[in-house]
């Protein structure tokens, strides 16, 4: 009894210290609660790309366990398959490359090493995207929805709840898949339009008797213009996925909503896209050079370099998805209307409550 009497004040003191440290940790998280009526809210003001990156890092620190679980369970498997190209049939890549080279030659493009390499890269990317499409529309789409949910919970200072996430995904899965299918059609349409314009311009220059160098320069100029257009389209499609998770819109409506939402902030989205693309391309190049191609030694380093590069690529995908969600909130702050009062709730939680109330009525 004496020992318990002596220890009980100490135990209460330790418990009090633990509560104080947890409260201090929450206060140290600098994000403010979501308040649509407050246009000056610091967490939802307009931000540039660097500020969005810093905000993303703060969110990652606040709920690191949830985001790491998403990366390990949903992103890493897709990354491992995508980087290793285990589903890609090289014979199909070779056939498609030959077809592309024939089209390029018939359009008047000289078959220089750069043209040949570009055709091969595109053929490999197209076959890989087609073969990995089931993974993209399941695990990859689930990871994006989970990341958006986690960011929404972080802004609302709610803990990551896997059961609630499952309920949310069941509610929004149809509109999420619908939006993703439309995104794929937009991307394929942009690429098809690029090839048609490229072939037409090359044919025109070849018809008027231009030299092969002029044709190559014209093709490079068309490619440069297409890169800017494609980047804008990709940013719109990326935010459309976020919108289909957080708002009750899908398909072309989500794409239209995305285009209106990022108006005036397109340069920020382009910087985010550029940074993510450069980082992913760098890691993918390292994987091809150090793992897929035996470039040095006996290849024993593949045992640890392969998984390490897969983790690095998955982490970049995670950061990119998080930045897209933060960018959505940043853009939304510019066109936000007062739609709620009192204590803020996560957007997805509000959607579930409204759906349940509708079902009861």
C-alpha cells in the first residue's frame, strides 16, 4: 500500500507530462482548421510551388504513419511493376517501334538516332501503360483517394481511420473511376492530336522541298509546343481526380471544374508537374542504368539498389499526390464561398453525412 501510495503521484505526473507533450505536438502543427468563411485563413491562402512543398512536408510529418502505410501497401507494388517492366512484352515494343519508324519515314522525318530512340521510348511507354492499366485503375487510384482523404483529415486535425476511408471509397468509387476513364481519354486524345499535327507539318515541309534539318527543327518546335499543352492538360486531369474525391462531381464535369479552379494558378501547377516529372525521370533512369542494365561489377548491388529505387520512386509519387491535394485547397481558397458555419469537419466526412441523411429521407 505504501509503495502504491508513493508511486501514484509519480504515475499521475508522468501521465500529465505525456498529455502536455501530445498537446504541444498538435500545437506545433502549423495548419489551421478549415474555415470556408475566412478568406484570410493561412492554411488555405494562395500559395506558390515552394510553399505548397513546405505545406506538404508539414502534413507528412503530422500523419507520417498513415502516409507511409499508403505508400507501402498501394504505391510500392505499382512502382515495382512499372519500373521493372515485368508485364511488358518486348516483341510488342519492337513491332510498335518499327511501325512508328515507318510512319516517321513516310512523313518525311529523317531516321536519325534521336528519332529512333524517341520512337522506341514512346513504344515502350505505351505498351507499359496499356499492360499496367489494371493496376492504375485499382491500386494507383485507391492510393490517390487515400492520400486526398489523409490530407483532408490533416487539415481538420483528425486521425487517419482506415474503416472510414473504406466507407468513403465505397461511396465515391464510381465517380472516381468515371473521372479516371475521362482523364485517360483526354491524355490519349492529346497524344493522338500531337502525332496528327506532327505528321501534317512534316508532310507539308517535305512537300515544299525543305531539307531534312529543317524538318527536324520543325518537328522539335511542334514537340516543344505540345509539351506545354500536355503539361497543362495533365495538371487539369490531376486536379480533376482530387475534385472527384472531395466534391460530388465526376467525368467531364470534374475536368471542367478543374480547369476553372486552377485559372490564374496554372503556373504553380506547371512547376509542381515539372518538379515531379524531373524527379521521377531521374529515379527511373537510375533504375534502368543500375538495375536493369548491368553497367558495372557483377551486379550484386541490384539486391539493395532495386528496392531502394522503388522506395524512392514511390515516395516521389506520394509527395506528388499530396502536393496535388494541397494545390486544390490553395486554388479553392481563391474562389471559395461561405457554405458552413461553426466547427469545421473534413470535406469527405461532410459528404458521408449528407449521403446518409439523404438515404434516411
